[in-house]
């Protein structure tokens, strides 16, 4: 039963990744693209967690934590750049 649920979740999260990528490339303005980038890395984290559950390895959970930290810092830096034109003042 767990393998069926993980397989369905893989398919749904993969579809979410494709839709986020589409919004990232076709977004009408910069805030939409930033939001798509946030959603993309959150979906990537979900894929890594599902892969960790499927394979029974904790290494994927650690990789998901690293991506979460880098994604947060990247989003903050990108927002500051768009708002101010400079990241570090």
C-alpha cells in the first residue's frame, strides 16, 4: 500500500514540477517567476523526501534540508536584488 501511495505521489509532484517550470519560463513578470522558483525548490524537496521513503535511505532527507536552506537564501537574495538593485548594502 505504501509503494502505491509513493508512486502516485511521485507522479503528482512531478506534474507540479513541470507546471512550476512552465510558470518560471512563461511568467508574465518577476514576482511570478520568483514564486515559481520557490514552488520549484519546494517540489524538489518533496521529490527527494519521496525518494528517501521509497529507497529507505536517510541521505535524501539531508539533501532535502540542504536544498531548503539554499532555496531560502536564494529567494531572499533575489527579492532584495529586485527591490533594491543590490543584494548587500
